[in-house]
C-alpha cells in the first residue's frame, strides 16, 4: 500500500479542509485542562458541520509547541467512532 504525502491545507479561521480544498465549518470548540506533576493534560473537543451532499476526505492539522505531544484521539462521525494512539512515524506507516 502506498502512503501519499499531502500538503497541509491552511485556513485563516478554525475549520477542517478536504483534500480538494473544500471546508467543513467549525460549529463549536471546547478545551479542558488539568496540570499535575509538572505536566499539563488538555482535551480539545471540536464539532464540524458537513454542508456537502457527500463525505469528503480530509487532512486535520493541529499546531503544537516544540515540547507538546498528542497521545491519542477519538473521532466520532454519527454512530461511527475511531480511536487512535500516536506512534513514531515509522511504526505508524508500517502499521498502515
């Protein structure tokens, strides 16, 4: 299987961009955080709308500080739930 490398789309406002450039507008966003033991844990919840008739393939990017890390994610689309963990690129590409 070939893994295609896509250029990250850019927006000047919050949103999700399909690989063909169409956008899903953000309906809401919420962040919760806690700090303990010198580490801050935060959870970002975003809800997007799909104004199109069909499902679109998207690229989701999230800027992080140099010392930031993502340890997992959950995506809900209607009844479908996708859960993932973040692994080193080489291991993730091999699993894909």
